[in-house]
């Protein structure tokens, strides 16, 4: 005899039977799409949504995934955040935060210690294969090569997944990106940097080249859109902003520093190098290379002309928004065509790190709409949204043609 479920019973159990069934079906489809390797299952939002299903039972976690990515700016920044900060986000309880940090720890541990014996089998296309570091392209390698050895990041310290960087090499990156060959091969770019960076020592060229590769292509895959953008706008304000954006994506400490130090002093308009050093000593107590980190942060700000030097002062202010750079950043942060919350863009930590004047952001979006780069902007009551219609590569083509 089937048991009849009454409305009272449903209320008592705190749920809706049909919605639970729909939720289970959606979760199963998420897993199946990921297992089949479908393209839409590899976006940051889809990956995070699938991950959250293992921490939060019987609940639609897609809004939470979308909200967390908008709040932190990227999946990498989310995973890099300490548990104490994660649990302050709406919808994130301790169990969810622990799962996120577990994934972050696994990624960090594999990147620094786990030996890699062969190139990933799933990368079957030649272009994708060439995007791997050269030492990972040969399956017949006799001795195992770690990811760190194959594509070294050359970091100096790590605390809570936020690391001090000892060199920025941002000015050199801005100067050389426009002439790098349009190739997806890390090997070709490595050879070009080793031969063309303006340093006398071959060893120095190789070391600085590794910094440039990591900071501009920090996921280990060449960003062809960045190379095309650099070629179209060499030595421009737009390119400097885009390169600083890429640098912030690779170096979370830069975003953290701008957020906690520069933006809190935007009214004063300056800090001294001593302020930078004091911040790093407090952030990384006992670490010996704080002076190198201080120099590197200053170097990054000056190299991209986000700030300027006046004696011992670092001078800064909120800046105008270059439309072409906004186009690149917008389509990098929101890679899938669709509708997005303007407020989330305004609160994006990496966008804030560019020191773009937030009062100019909405007008800049309207200008992109007038150029046909984004589809529409909606402002109805408290709902403010923009709609994109291109992926990054196409958006770059549109702005450069």
C-alpha cells in the first residue's frame, strides 16, 4: 500500500517532493555533462556548482556558485581565500568552506610536489598539446618532471594560498607582448623570450621569461586574445591596464594589497614604500624576503603606470576607464555570453584593483553597448544588468577591427 504524502507532512519535512526530484535530476545532469567532458561543464561556474553539490545536499546551488564567483572574482581567488573569510559569505557554512580549502590544498600540493609522468591523455588536439610546457610534451621522458619544474612560478613564500612574488617584470611584459609570435605553443614563446628579452645574461632572460609566462598565462595556456590585443594596441594605456589585470589574476597578493592598502588611502592619494613593507611584514611574519616583495609590488604599480613615483612616495588616484581594456576585462571575467548583474561587476575585486573610477563604470558599459560590443543594459527598479553576446576572442576582434 502506497503511503499518501499530505501537505502537512511536506511542511513537516521542510521540503517539496517535486523540487527535490528536480534538484536530484539537475545534479545528475551536472555529473553526466562533466563525465562526458562537455565544454559547458568546464566553465568556472559549472565546476563550482558541481563541487558545491557535494557539500550542500538538496538545494539549488547554482545561485550560490554564481554569487561566490561574482564576489571573489574567480574560482582561483575563491579557493585561495582563508576559511575565516569564506564562512562570512552568504550561503557558505563551515563544511562548505572546508571542502573548498581541501580542493585548494590538493591543487597547491600537486603543483609543488606531485610528479607528472606524461602529458594529460585528454588533450588530444595538437594546439592544446603544444600549450603544455615543453618538458610535459614528451611521453618518453625517462625521469618524472614535476609541474613546478616544467612551468615554474618562482614564488618566494606562501601563506593561506596567497604568495609573495619577488619580481613583477610587468614593464618588460608590456613591452614585449606586442611582438611575441601569434602562437599557442609555450615552447615557441619560451624560445622567443629567451632570445629577445633585453638582458645580457642568458640565464636572466630565461628567468625573467618564466615570470612573464606565469604572470600573463598563469593557467599554463597561451592566451591568444591577449597577444592579439597587445599587437593591436602596443605601448597603450589599454595594454597596460590589461596586463595589470592579467598580473592580478596570477598574483592574488596584488589584489589584496590594493584592496587593503591603496583603496583605504585613496583620499590621501599616496603611500610610502615603508607602508608596503610594513604590510608585508605583518602579512608574512618572519619571512626574510619582504624587501624583495616590497620592491616587486612597487615595480608592478609603476610598470603598468597604475601609480607613479615621487621621491619616496607612491602616488595614485582613481582613473578613467579605457573602453578597449574594459572590453577585454569584462569578457575575461564573464567568458560565457549571457546576462550579468552590474553590481557584481562594480564589486569585483580585480576590477577594483585597476583603480578604475566606479562612478564611470556604468557610462562605460553604455558606451560598449553603443559600439555593439555588448547587447543591452537593463535598469528596472533595483535590477541593473548587462548582457554580453561574444566570447573573449570575438570581443577582441570586434574592438580591434
